[in-house]
């Protein structure tokens, strides 16, 4: 039951983030839930590999390149999931930041 609540909250976070950030579009709540699941899978499998490969750049930028990596993961998910559209790197960066803040806030409320 707790997993279903967490999944719904992640979908809500994606919907709110898409509403707040311009140039990010989600066709519906079901698409938002699918985006949340695929984004979690991509962050679990692909992001650690990319982070290790770009470690020198990340060290030189004092960790700020992580924002670019997160944006890349969002853009990758937008290419995979039909009904989820992100146009531009800046929109993807802002989407990932807002999504993280909203998910943190919803996690605090749900516990």
C-alpha cells in the first residue's frame, strides 16, 4: 500500500512540476506516473554510470555538472515516454530542480 501512495505522490510531483515550468508538457496523470517510474529507473541504472564517466568535469565544476546530468536524464525520459515533452536544456534543468523540491516536500508530508 505504501508503494502505491509513493507512486501516486511521484505522479503528483511530476504534474505540479510540469505545470510550473514552461516548455514541459504532460498529457495526463497516467503519463505523469509513467514518467515518474521511468525517471526512477533511469536514475537508478544510467545516472551512476554517467556520473562516474563525467567525474572529472563534475570535480572541475564543483558538482554543478550534476544539474546537467539530471537534465539529460529528464530529456532521455522525454524521448522515451510518449505524452511527456520537454523542450530545451534549461527547461529540463528547472524541471529536475522543481521536481526534487516538490518530491522532498511531499515525502515530508506523507510520513
